[in-house]
C-alpha cells in the first residue's frame, strides 16, 4: 500500500480506537494491525483487520431495528432509543448506508480504501 493510504488508515484507526463506540474486538484488531505495519506480517494482519471492520460496521437498517428493540432500549435507554432510531431514519433518508457513530464513521472511511490497503 502506498504511504498516503497507509497514513490515512493509521489516522482513522487511531480515531476508531479512541471512539467511545469502538468494540473491544475492533480495538484489538486495530492494535494488531498497527503493530504489524512495516513487518513481514503486515499483509496478513491487514486482511484480518479488514474482515473485522467489515463485521463490525453497523448497517443503517440494522441500527434502526436495534434501536427499536428491547436490546436497543437496554443499551440506549427508554428515552434515547427512539431518538437513535429517528436519527438513523433521518440519515438513511439522506443517503447514509451505515451508522454515523464515531467508530462506524472511522470504519467506513477505512473500508473506502480497502482495495488500496489490500494491495
């Protein structure tokens, strides 16, 4: 991968790891990828990292369904869950494909460079 793409992915990876909404699994995969940069394990860890990110990003319809579920109410609270669902519907109407929390936004940006990262 070229330096510009790598630098961009590193920046977004750090944003991902610092976000409140980053899962423990994504954080571990991100750290493993950062640790593997410029080593013989870089390509292998990049593939693992991309797979983890693809599994972690929340599609907008899934966010809506979750926010309206009992699980969503438990996570967001009874007042916040309907607000999350409404926000998700709003951004979906504007063209969003994924959740726009800080973690998902960072993941989406990284995945936009997926082909270049896997070179």
